[in-house]
C-alpha cells in the first residue's frame, strides 16, 4: 500500500452492470414491457367502463336521463300574492340554484341545459275552427312557461313572447310562441290566438307572437318533453272507433306562469336537470345508482323537499340507465378476468424463468463466493441491490408509459400492478439464486429426465398441487360458470387446467423418450440417439417452461375463440335480419314486387342467385290441430316425425296458432340456403303434382286443394300429418306437413310454413333475396325506379350496425392484446428455455465437430433435440386450450360483447365455441420457433471455432 492508504475496491453493482450489460438491458426491457401491460390493464378496464357509462347516458332519451323535480301548484289556501310569487321566475331560479348545488356527488347537472318553470299537466281541448282535425277530433294542447327560451331557440318569424305588464292570476291575455314543426302541423302563424277556459271570469287568450327554431333539437331542453319541439298525432283512447287527434305544446313567455293558476289545467312546477356525464368514471356507476335511489325515495328526497317544498317529487330514469350499464359490465367482466388472470400468470412464470436463467448463468460464480465464506444474507443482499437498480426504474417507466398511453383510469390499481411486477422480480431472482447455495456445492452429475427420480418432497408437493387443481376444476364444473360477476375460480380455469397438464405431462414426458431411445440406439446413425439423449436432459425446473407455454397457449386460444365467436355471432345476426347478401322488400307487409324490378335486380352484375319469396304474416292455424299443441298424431295414431321437443328455435307448439307463410321457388331457395349456410332444404318435398300442381296464371285455388308444406318444428307439432284448411291472402287451400326445417331465410320467427309459390293463387313476391356482391347504388336505383315503397337492405350494412359501444370495443381490444401478449410470452418462454441450455449445446457441437460432425448434422441434431419439447408444449397447449373452452363455455354468453346495444338484434344466447385457428396457430408457432432457434444456434455455432468453445478446465 502506498502512503498507508488501502486500495479502493470497485463497487459491486457498477462492476456487475459493466460485466454483463446485455443481460441487464434485457431484464430491464422485459420488466418494462410487463409492468406496462400490468399497469395498462386496470386503466384500460376503467377507461372502457368510463366511456361506456358516459356513452349510455349521452345516448339515452333525454326524458329518461334527466333528473326532474316537480311539485303541484301552490295550495289554494295560500294568499293570491304568495301563490303568484311562488311561480314567478325569481323564486324558480332561487329554488333551481339551490337544487343544483344540493345534487350529491357524483351526480352533476349540465347547467347550460337546465330548464324550470310552470306547465299544464292536463291538456286543453282547442276548439278554434282553423286548427286541423284529421278525424273530426279537435287537438289537445299543453302550455308551459319555462326559462331559457332565448338561449335555446332562434327566432324565425315574429317576436319573442314577453310580458309588458306584470302577469297575475287575474290576467286574461298572455303571449306565446311555437316551434316551426308545431306551426306547420297545426296551421299556426304569427297572430294566431288560442283560448283557455278559467275557473272565474273570461277565458285566457294566448296570442302567438313568434315562430321558433330549436338551436339543439336533440338537447335536453327540447327532447325531455318531445311535444315541446314536435307535435304528435295520437289515437283517441276514449273513442270506440280508430280516431286520431293532434297534440302539442305552446311556449308562453317566461313570466306568464301566474296566468295558468286560474285555469283548470292542473299546473305543476318543475325543475329539470340533465346529467353531465363528462366527469363520471366507470367506478362511479355504483355510487350513482345509490344517489338516484336516495333522491327518488330516501334521504336525498328529504333534502329536495326541504328546498322545493314538502310535496316535491323526483322523477328520473337515470337509475335504470346506470343499472343496464352495470349489467353489461357484469356480463363482460368474467370474460375479461379470464384473459387478465391467464396473461398475468404467464407473465409471472416468464419472469421467474428469467430469474432461473440468470441464476443458472451465475451458478459457478456464486458457488465460488459461497465456498470462500460468503453468507447467504450478503449474497442475497447484493443480488437484491443489483436487481433493484435495473428493475425499479424499468417498473416506474412502464407505469409512466401506461398512464400516458391510457389517459383515463384510476392510478392506484396501475401503481399496485407495476409495483407487483417489480417486487416479484426483485424477490424471485435473489431468493431463487440463494436457495441453490444453502450448502456449498461442487460440480455434480448431470440431471437426466429419463433416469432421474424426483425427490419425495417434490413428489408430495406436485401431488398436492395436482389434487387441489383437480378439485377446483371439478367444483367449477359442478357449480357452473353462470353465477354472474367475477369469480376467481372461474377466471383461474386456464391456470388450473394448465397446472394439471404441466404436472402430468412432465411426469409422462420420459416414457416416450425411453421407448424411442431403445430402437434409436440400434440404428447406425448417431443423430437420432444423440437428439433423444439430449432431449432427456433438463434442469430441475423443467416444468416451469412447460407451464408458461401451456398457460400462454390456453389464454391465446381462449381469447382467439372469444374474438372469433363475436364475429360469428354478428355475422349470424346480420344473416338472420337480412336473409341473404341483399334484400328488396316493400315498406308495408302486403306490398308486392313488380316483375320488372325482380328481373332488373336478378340481372345486375355481381348477383349470383335471386330467390323471390312471398311472405304473409298472421296466418291463423285451425283450432282443431292435432294434439292441441302436443306432438301430433295422424289418423293411424302414429306420431309425427317431429314433436314439440324438437323446437329448438325458441317457439313452442302452443304459440304456433298465428304463423307466417312463406312461398318460395324450390330451386332458387335451395341454392340460397346452400350459399348462406342455412339448414339443408328438402325442395323435392314441395314438388306438387295432381290436384296440388302449380296453378296456371290467373287460375283460382279451390279449398279442396292440398298443398305440401315444410314447417317449423313448433308448427309441425301442432298440425301433425293430417290435412288442415287455411285461409290466406294467397288463396284458400288445405296444407299437409311433409317435412321440417328449423330456420327460414329473412325470418326470425320459429313459427312458419313454407309452400311452393307456384301453387298459390296470388304468387307475386313480397321479398327478393340476392346472393353475391351487387353494387349497392345500382340496386337502390333499381328499387327507387319502381317507386318509393320499396326498401333495400344489405347484409354488409346490417353487419356494420353492430358497431362496438365503448365498453364492447374496449373489451375486444383487451382480448386482442391478450392474444398478442399470450403469443409473445409463449415465444419468449421458448427462447428462455432454449437459451438456458444454449452454452451446453454450443459446447456439445464443438466437441462433436472434433469427432467429424458436419454442419448439416449439427443442425439436424439441434432441431431433433428441440422437437420433443416443442411437440409436448404444442400438444399440451392444444389440449389445455380446448379443455378451458369446454369448461367455461356453458356459462359464457357472448351477446353482451357481440350484439348488445343494437336495437332489433337477436339476443338469444351465443355460446363460446373452440376456434380451430386460435388453437392451432399458436401451437404451430411454438414448434416453428423452436426449430428456427435451433437452426440459428447451429448456424452460429458453426461460425465459431472449436478452440473458442473448448477451453482447458471448462466443466461444461
């Protein structure tokens, strides 16, 4: 030592990072990606739930979503001046401001659209002779004096309604206005006058001074009560005959409310608060439901009455909107939880595998430190500090990127997820490494899966895990998965199945190797024997890579099947709604298509087949049908070919009295059914001969004619095999069921009869179904050229109707990310498992090259060596994915993800089915990647000399 100073020792962490910068960077990148995914998931769930809640509230009818406080007019026992003051604008504004501030969180009002005033609850019969009377019934009008008219409307004609003098209950003249639509429908104009009867004195005269146009017709101000914006023609419920009359609303001047107190219209005060969903978040849904319930009948209502009066009531449909959103969220959450738990388990296993790889690479170094007196605490502390320097910044950066990438969402679940990733890596690597060096070890014998016998402790641990996993799966299978809400047992099904498969396959894996090694040993070539011998060598943690692969493949297969099932459900729903690729039909049920339109549409470019149909709804079945709804029996007492239980389409025999008759051309409809994937249509059964032969043009059908029909199972069960007379618009005849089909094109109903249209007296088609890809513009031009009574529907446009709501789109994006992440982690698991034995493989090739092994033989050796593990993982992944889908499919309905929120869509349950591509592609990718990595290793090893790989004293 110079100058008595001790030489400074290099810091451990800096030395280690400089020694292996590549490994540190790789670990940091892996932790960064995993922390990003872990933090982004809860934020993504919060984001789509938030957007879904806001979307549902914004798109809901304003009359349902608004919170309205109403109160009857001031009591008649009060002095006249007090009653008038209670309905004037200053008092209404004072109460409205107090109510707006009293709304409990998270309910917030859109103050720009708040409206309050006085309105009539009982419509007034308008007897003015100039008002329209469609069925000689005079219109009935309502009157409202509400605030904010100038802010929400634009003056088209005339002047704004005002109150030049103070209006009181004794006033008999006020001014008002109507919207353009009301004026056009009721023949109103500037200067028109309306009269309202009063309790005392002469009538109240309302003079129309202005015609208005709403600035935002769809806003709450105009849509909460649609009659304020648009009049309506409604049937008279008191008339024994079908009579209609007009109803609408006249907008009085803002301060004209006191004049309505003298009328018998039951005036009522109201304060309407449209909700402002811009600040709502997904987790606020539960609180919002509780707040609405409290306002309707709870402590919140008491606070409202303390402000607005003891008779005040709160009316709103906001609670039902939020509850419907919650039901969709609860239906989607279990499906999302499966992906989350599956990918989370894969990521955890891959992180542990990374720690195992690092521990294996540093085993000799740490064994040397241990043999020279290093304590486990000291070694573990250094490893912890070394790991934390890399992992903690990577986890923090992953959290930051997740927050930036997903803008909306709570931060603390993301922070917990990212912290969990960092903590797992920081603890797993030092713990796994130090546990291997509890006792100083020397270089021992190799571990061979073919000949090695696991310890008793490991056997007991594996059996315990296996019994627990099997018990959990059995309980899940017995209990089912349709209980609703998120269940960890249900969500953990892929993990349980993968754990069972991994434990079983690792134990069974040596058996085929033993069987294959014996015949290979007798062959002349050494490649086969060496590859099997190498395949039998594995570290003690050989089950870990297999578990990661099985989990990743099962999750990817489940996610791919969910996505494929969503697409199939939407395709089926679009086909059910349209019936084919295109459809032309009348706007009314009885409108028939002209022959020219049928020929023009059939001859368009892109049309492969045209099937004309004559559809007649509401055909009444005879009262004396066979069995009275049971399984029909013929005259000989034999049963029909289908019973009531055969109706799998949702219909039943008892409900089949009113049915739909469909007349088809058997040849064209058979081609249509074959093209669109409908059940096979037995067209030969409709070939009528003899008395039931097709009628000539203009001939009349007699009631004695018997037509063969193909019916739905429910109708067939009711009619049996007997002949029954039916009266239709297409003729009167008898029908006899000769066959059944469960579906018919363009009809969602399960009660139908299919006949040969050529046998009908009236055979003009009402619907034309087209297959192929006709030009939509030309198709609509052909329909418009025959009048405006025909409408064109396209299957592609109907399919586009199933656009994702924010909640559906968010859930689908999460599943796409789950599939991609599962595939990525599966590939990473393959790479880690191969990299762990890469040094041994390179040394083996170097040694064998000194014995004459060629480059091609080396590539085949490594490829054959990797094949058994890859095939084991691929086969196990296929089995695990299939078992997971079979286990969960009974309780998973894809309707909330595929069809919810689309008016008129078929909402029958859509079960999850295994998708072949989702099962096979990830498994094939594992095999291909293993072969590719083996080939690259062989190529890289051939570029390096044997002297580089073989060094004196090397124990590899």
